[in-house]
């Protein structure tokens, strides 16, 4: 889950679980705001990206997801940035973050540039093409299902 809101003075954000918020600054640099608790779990705690052991979901030492319990949104990674330091934002669900995290097609800055240049739908289409190409082998680490939800929202401030 990603939420962002802004005013003339600030940009506030909330990131929970396996989504990402990409923040572009005035100089063009891109920062990925992530909830990294899922990636810090020992591999033995995770069967796959879709089949996570219930002993680590929404528990201390594990990770938190609002789909299982909306009250855990209070455990999200949050922050406030000066509005003057933010030029644009891109929010991505885990299906879209696969372009960087699973398929290693580029880094977060490359991902942001692709969204700006080609549009949000183009990034999702790229991910879907990569998934189809790997549907049988599932070579990419911890990818149990062919597709995952993929949503991208891009906003220029």
C-alpha cells in the first residue's frame, strides 16, 4: 500500500509491505521509499512471494500487510518531505515493482524514467511481457505465480 498527499509546504507519505513510492527531487535524482521488512526476513521464513508463512505476517520480527488486517496501516513506513524538494512521484504495487526487484531490468531511477517517458501502462505491459516469457521456468527468485497485481500512478507536482 502506498499513500501520498501534498500541500504547498509538504509531501506526506505512507508505504506498507511490498509496494514502493518513487520520489524525484528537483535535481532529477530518484529515491525509492520502501518498507523493507519483507526483504529482511530469512529466506526460510518465506516459501515464495505469494505463499508467506503465517507466523511472520503482521507480527513483530515479520512484516505487515493491510490486506490481512487493515489496522496494521499504523505500522507503515511514513514520513514528511519538504514540497520544494519533490518534483514528481510514482507509486507502484508489487506487480509493477517486479520490473526492478524480480526481473532486474533496471534500478529505481530507470523505472521512474520509463514511467515518465512511456507512461504507467507501458511499465505494466513490460512486466507482463517479462512474466509471460518466464511463465514456465519461473527462473526468477521466489516468483510462485505468473502475475501479481500491477498498478502504477505517476504524478508531476
